[in-house]
C-alpha cells in the first residue's frame, strides 16, 4: 500500500462521516467557530466555513470557493494533513486537520493594505 493510500485509509477511520477506505478523493468540510487575533490579543466567536477537495493519490488539494489566484500544497504527515495556501500577496494560509480527530486549526497570515493581519481559527473538519 502506497503512503498516500495509507493516509487515505487512516483518514477514513478518524473522520466523523464514513469515507470508503479505497477513496482517493476526500471532501473536507471545516467549520471554524473560534478566532484569535494576536493584534488585539483576544479570541472571539467566528463562523468561517472552509471546504477542501483533497486527492491523496496524486497529492493535490483545491479550496472550494477560495481565491482563484492562490497556489496550494498538500502536506501528508503521520498525525495530520495540512493544506498550505499561498495567495498572490505572498502571505500564507495553513489549515491543519489531525488524522486522529480533534480540533483543526486554520491560520491566516494575510494583509490589510501593506500591514500583515494574522488570524487563527479553531474548529472541526469532517471528511466525506
């Protein structure tokens, strides 16, 4: 079994919705209901809905409804799957989804004009 297939099999076992073990394409629906802003040093409620289409066979990812000029990379680890997004601005956005379940993290290092505007979201992702 290839490394990518092993990751897909592991993901199928840990997400809430059933995913066929042989699946190579997984849709992740993520809802991040908390957000922390280090500039203002506070956390508050959020309602960020993010969806990714992941293909573990060819190691690709697409953010559905995301910025069309961004480039994406998929990082498959032994404990998490991470999506790296690089928008045109050069900032980065990462979403880390643990393969063992639990909280997912979505971190944005974007810009507000010429100033960096970091944000970190916490929530859950479900694979379908």
